[in-house]
């Protein structure tokens, strides 16, 4: 079984959901399941995905779901939250540096 944090509904209306890292910390302590985080779904807008992804790597997640598309404006689903390929490539480089800074590595 793999657990996936995609955000929780709160009073906040500026993003789609609230990214619950406190809940993830609890799950890491109380389960032995891998935990995947989905910053694309939680944020709902591409501009916030890189920050949430870097924070997730620093937090020690087991994996990420990051939506990408060669031309996000043409995507048939969730266009507003997708990174283009160049943005994703840059994010991968940045996440690698974050992972190294906290003693982890991307695979």
C-alpha cells in the first residue's frame, strides 16, 4: 500500500486544497507505508508546484506526483496546474540539490 497526500479541504480559498505536511509527519511516524505527495493537485496552480515539490523533498517524502505537459494550455485536464517540460526539467535539478542538502538523493 502507498499513501498519497493530495491536500485537504479547509477554509482557504486561494489554493485548491491545503497541503497537510503535519498529517504526513504523523503517517511517517505511525505507519510503515511509503508516502507520495501530489503538489500539483493540492495547489491547483502551476506557479506553486515547484515550491511545494522542493519542500516535499526536504520533508523526506518517498515520491512525488507532478503533472507535466508539453503545452499546459492545451492539456485536456488540469491545465492550470501543469508544468511544461522545461519547468519540470529545471525543477528536477533544483530538487536534486535540495535532496543532497538533506542527505537524500533522487532516483
